[in-house]
C-alpha cells in the first residue's frame, strides 16, 4: 500500500484551498486523509477526504506495510 505522508501540502479540488495533510486513517484497503487549513476569515478548519478529492504538490508517496 502507498500513502501520501503527513506534512505534505495539497490543494483541495472543490474550493482550490491550500491545506496540509495532518493525519491518515486506514480502514481495510481505504485510505482517508485529514487536511488542515485556514479559511479566508482566519479560522482553522479540518476535513477528512479521499485522495481523489485533492492534488498533492509534492508527489512523494511512500510504501507502508509488511514485507512478504
């Protein structure tokens, strides 16, 4: 399995908001990323999104898991 690591800067496709990956949740074969950002009013926001809903500015995916 490959993931985009925490700390990677991304752009949310829906609203073109710049964000940072702050957590990763893996359930079975699904990976969901927690993204944190500040909106236009200076409020801190956090959302959980699938990787299809954002683009990573740094495409440094890493492999995780056990080696067989």
